[in-house]
C-alpha cells in the first residue's frame, strides 16, 4: 500500500486546533484518523479543531469515560465518531464498543490512543503522532496509508 | 405508597434499589466492579458488560429482599437508559424490559445525570427543598452546571469544553502513580500537602459557566516530569519515581491540583446560583464526595448547599428509582421497544429537557 509522511510543528494549543480545523474541512466521509500521543500532547485539541472544520454542532469534549462520542453537522447526515482507546485494550474491547461497525461506514472516525486497539484498525488511515518538542511546542507526524489518506495529506500541503 | 424498583448499569456498577414515593430508600444494592477495574486504571468495557450480566439477577433479588418487597408489590421499574456504555446499558435495560413484560409493570427510562440530581431527594432534610436550584453535576464523565426550576425542568448553564473534573482526577492520579479511582486517592494524599505549593491554572475562572480541565492536566504533567520530556511512556504502567522530577513532592502537587479544581467548580457554581436566582446549590455525582469541594462550596455560598450522603455520590440505583418515581407520577411510560441512548444529554441542544 502506498504511504507518505509529513512533519509539522505546532507552537501552541491554538495552532494545534488550527491544523485540526484544516483537516476537518477537507474530510469527505469514510476517513479514519488515528491520533497518538501522551497525556497532554494535544489529541483532544486537534480533534476539537477537526470537529470545528468538519462542522460539528456540539463542542468536542474528551470521550474517555463514555468511550465514543457521536457528532452531527447541519449540512448533511454524515457523522463524526470521536473514539477514545485510553481504557480499551485489544480487539475484543474494540468489538465490544462497536468500533468495527463505525469503521466500515461512510462516516468519519477520529480515535485517540489508537495503539491500544491497533489490531482492530484497518490499514488505510491517517496516523498522526503528537510528540512533545518542548513545553509548548508539539511535533506532529502524519503517516498516510491508502489513496484516501494520501489525498488528504496532499491537500494539507 | 408508590414502590419503584430502580436498575442502573451505565458504567462501573451493577445496582438495584427499591424506593418508596421517590424519597424513602428501602434498599440499595451495589455490586461494585471496582476491584476488577483497578488493574486496568479505568473502566474496562468488555469486563464491565460481562460482569453486569453475571451480577444483575442476584443484585435485583437482593434489592427486593432487603426492602422486604415482592415483585407483585412494585408499581413500576425504572432503568438507566443513558448516557453510558452501550453494552453495559443494554444489560440493565433488557433486564428491566423482561421484568416489565413478565409482570405487566410500567417501565420508565431515566437519564443517568438526572439520577444524580435525584440522589439529593434521598437525604434527610430539616428544611424542605425550594426551587429553583443550581446543581453542579461532577463525575468521571460529566461536569455540568444545571438550573432546575422544578421537577424535570432543566436548563443547562455550563459544561466542560474538554475533560470532566473526575477524569482530571483520574488522569492526574495516574501521572502521580496513585491508584484508581483518582478522586479519593488524591484527596487522601493531598491532606499532607501544601495547596499553595504550585500555582496551577484556573481556566475560565470568572468567565461564563463552562469548564476546561485539559490545560490543568498538562500543567501538572509539566510540573512533575523532567523538562523536555519527549520519551513516550508505556500506557499501562504508572509513573515510577525515576520518571518524575527529582524535587517533586507528590502531596504538594495533589493538594495544589485539587485546590485548582475545587476553586473553579466553586467560583462558577456560586456565581451561577447568584445570577440565576437560585434558592439552593446542590452538588451531585462522584466528585461531590470530595471533602474540600463540599467545605469550600458551603463556605462560599450565600444559600443552602446540599450534597448526597457519601454512599449515594457514586453510581447507584436508588437515585434512578427516585428520578423514575417523579417521571412515573408525571404519567411517563416507556414502550417495550425503548432503546439505550449512550450519548443522551440531560438537556437537549435546543434547551428543552430531553
């Protein structure tokens, strides 16, 4: 499968959200975005931007407790699922929360802590790794696999 | 006398209870799954669903036996319909439906957050409740300020824009190497610490009624980890001493973190009560068990402050039965095709009560 990688720096939370907003505006439906990074790296901030760019009617909040938040927008019936793998472990858990059903639809799926359910995730995806560069700055590494993710990454350039 | 059987399986707890007339608790059985979850540092959904299936029958039987009530004497079954984990909610809802169908009992679906509000009804009261009230609902999944004009009449004033307060407690506890659940662990350690040692951020203090705890979590991370800490931690492990900054005093960090959370919760709730003509302030949900939060709210408020007894702060079914009673007497009945609502808000988007 064709893959591509890009690296970007974000100087603060606001910039992370702006990057997310650009990604959100480019989503067509059916994408899987995997956001990987430690506590405080900015995964939820990036998702907040993605939700805004995509047009979510409800603000994006942490789904850690409820595990899956379903978001709607006014434009059409497309949904954005915000999933948190923080408490999940392995394919069995992913199946219990119904992740497989979300992943094969026409909706957008954004998943935090994707490494916890890695075996349940399809290979076609945009994998974003958020690393601490210093206290404020984060390094975002984008790994795209598959045609849809590659097109998304190119559009972001 | 109206007898309601309440059933709650939205998250950690399999619970059943019998409540008379919405205010008198005849039984309250909670089969906690907390030991099961402690090793995972959070809710483990697959285990949760499975354990609910195993626990629900004996828990309901126990609740009836403790109340000395038979199924024939019940007036209705109330069950949590959401918000929560879909697989867990289904266990309670399907059990309640079976009971309703088999015994010809009316079925009532209850919002879990509304349940927390009604935990306040189950307390001894010297002074009767006077609406309107402003209620702070704080738990692992929720942080909301709600104005309650009357039974079932809610207006959402504010909510978290990122992490819930209880979630912040859990995640900071993990950073500090403290056990799950984080709330009691942090409160205990904080007793030995200096709440002014660190000046952690109070996000949005004095502005509106929304909360933000994500920045606070990051600030704690920065305070305890070595500078420019870029190496990623394996998820299941807690921080060990050598991963924390050498000069970190965990008690001071815990106390300062707790002080920051309490400060924001109290400031916004008290201001909301004042600006929305509330006669009382209520605190409900798991975080309402926090001692410093109770003390600070009572000290800062100029109206009556009420909170549930400790055993009713965490998830339980008595609160579901109490909330169900008030829906039942308003004539609400759920059909047997009632579905679970994992994302059910207490107040719908348009501002109307769901």
